[in-house]
C-alpha cells in the first residue's frame, strides 16, 4: 500500500514538505498534473505557459533522476487527473502542500470527499509568513503599514541586524534609491537560455494548430505571444534559476539600489534581478535569496542601500502582499473604493498607443511577460487609476499577461497597491503621478510626440490632464489623506478656466479610448 504526493505546478520546490513527510521513496508516488481547465482559465501569455509547463516537466524529470516514482498526468481538470491517478494506483492517502490561492485551497479541502480517501494538506512553506505572523489577529478595517511588518520580519529572521539595531543604522534606505539612470552607464545583459528538448516540445505544442495527434493549445484569444516565435530566455530548472541569481549578485546588485526606480528604453531589466518568476513557482526560495544578499553586504561586495532594497522586496513587499491576500480574503477582488468603472483600453492588449512610455512597457510585457516593478506601478497602474479603469478588469489583465502573476500577488498588488481600490488597507496613499515624474525617472519623454511639461493642449501629455483631472474629481477625499496633502494643494495654482480645460480634455481622451474595438 502506497501514498501519493501531489505537487502543484507553482510548488516546484527542491525540498518539498510533502515529499519529506511521505517517508521512504519506495512507498509513495509523486503526482504532477497539467490541467487544461487551469491553463485556459484566462488568455494567458504564451511565455508564461511555456515557463510553467517546461518547468513542471523538467521538475518531473529531476524527481525521477533522484529516484522518485513520478506520475505525470495531462487531463481536462485537476479533479479528473486526481481521479485517474487514484483509479490506477489506489493510494491509501494523498499528501499535498496548501495552495497559495483561495480557489486552490478550497479545492484541496474538499478532496477527502471527492477522492474517498484521507488527504493531508501541509502548511505552505514558500512564504515566510507561514512561520511568523508579524501582526497577530489583525483588525478587519485597520490600515497596517508595510514598514512595520517588514521590521518585524527582519527582527524575527535576524536579517540585516546588528544586535537589536538595523545594519547601517537605518531600517530603510529607500531615499538613496531614487536616482535617474545616467546617459552613459554599462547595463548588464539578461541571462539567456536556449530552449532544450523539453522546452522546444512545449513551444511546439503552444504554437501548433494542426490536428496531428499531438496535444495543442488553442490560445488564439490571447494577444500575448512569443515575439517572432522566439522564447524570451527564462530559466526552467532550479540549476538555471540559481545561475540567474548568481549573475544578479555579481553583475547587478551593486547598482540595483540606486537605479531600482529608473526606467529606460535601453534595457529590458536594468539592474533588477528578474527572479520573481522562479520564486513564484518554487524553483528558488525566499530565505536563500535573502541570506545570500546579506552575505554580499557583510563581505563588502555590495552596498547596504542595494542589499536592503533587494531584501525589502522579498522580506517586506512580497510577504506583505501574501499576508494582505489572506487577510482581506476573496472580497478583495470586488473592492472599488474610487468607484472606477471604465473598461480597460484596447491598446493594453496591443501596445498601439502614441504615449511612448506606455507603448514601450506594453510591447515589452506582451512580448516577454515582464516589466519591472516601477513600470508596473508608476506607468501602467498609474495610468489605469488616473483613467478610472475598473480594478477587477485591470487585475485580470495583469494576471493574464505577466509571467510571474498568480492570484495571491496580483490581487493585493494591483487592486490594493496599484489602484488603491481597497480604501488604503494595502497602501496608505494612491500611487499616482503626472508626466513630470515619468520624465524625471525615464528617457521615454524625449522620444514621445506629447510634451511632458504641457498640462493641456493637443500635444499635452495625457498623464498631465488625467492627473489633474483625478485630483479635481477626488479633491475632498484626497485632502483627507495626510500623505497626499501637498499634491492636492497644487490645485490652488489652477484657476477655474484651466480647471474646465483640464476636465474637458481628460473627458475627450477617455471617451476616445472607450470607443476602441473590444
């Protein structure tokens, strides 16, 4: 009599707790399932599907190489795959790790009845908040600041601490990390991985439309494709993901901090690590990245502002998003504190816009499934909030397009932080800005037909009249936010005539993109 360990596709951990709990490898089988229903839940970008499927198949091969018995199933649904496996192998029990999503965990909790045998769901180890609740028993409507959460995580895991004090004398070096990118600076190349036999097979399936007996994917509804038929060079194994991380430590970490908010047409990723796709499917684990980055600081290989900034993204932001996802629950998906009801503009699916900054970010996202966090927050989410786009529809776009997108991260990141739609439970202020910020932090405006200094007029940047229109529409609410007061006070410099022009031009722009074909 044997057991089954079911590993989910975003839980490709080298040391999986369910495997460790199952006992002797001869006494259990490992099950991985490719679910057609899950893969077609949204018009996912092909880079994301290619990464996930290739990583799953590589992981299955690695487990077999390590001596485990593996059943790799392709089925219409997870339930169908589980039932087929149970019918063939008749395990006495199923062991799995808790899913990261509400949907997945609810399904796991029903499996005892659905499969007619015991199912043990172990705690999820991909997030450090599983070992620590930095804010025990949070009050439902209370606003919690990420900084306090982050400091509690630092203390608990003894990260960048000198005794009971933060290394470098400060908890946060964000003020040192807002430099614009110099015109002359050496930018590192992205890691490139030529597709091996497994990845080539996945790519062939994703691009195949012929009924040749091979399994095909009909993603004709997805505008996110493999640019020019090319795989955008993501790692699909833990070994290659570790190589990406080592290159980040040696080639990027030093400059990551100062330029983490910069945007440019010159580079896909600047000095960002591009590790989130691997963290979010389990090829890498958060604490191993945090410890290695801290070691680089202790050894004098990287400055404190860069190391602290990188660690804050993992130990602070990533964990806080996961904590907020479970704190707020499924109701987060329906939050709309700013009453935004406009549909997503069609150009978010094509990149066809005259706004150079948006065009560049969108074309990159649609081709590769990746933008760094400032492009997502201060270009895309900024525009969507200023334009009054429905948060749920915006969240669906992010979930469909990005290679690192999963329910637990996108709901709090887009609906909560990017669009501030949860009434400040995730972020204490809306992250909105005019073209002045974009010009300061990027080189996009120099190549754009719109003028970043103009507030109104045919050649005025839409970010400007949309920004001031947003302030006018929500002036009373914004004045009540202590972190936003100075920006709202700027309305005093706009007389009634210009206010009317701002609102008229914003209205015309928004009406125009509402008429785009859907």
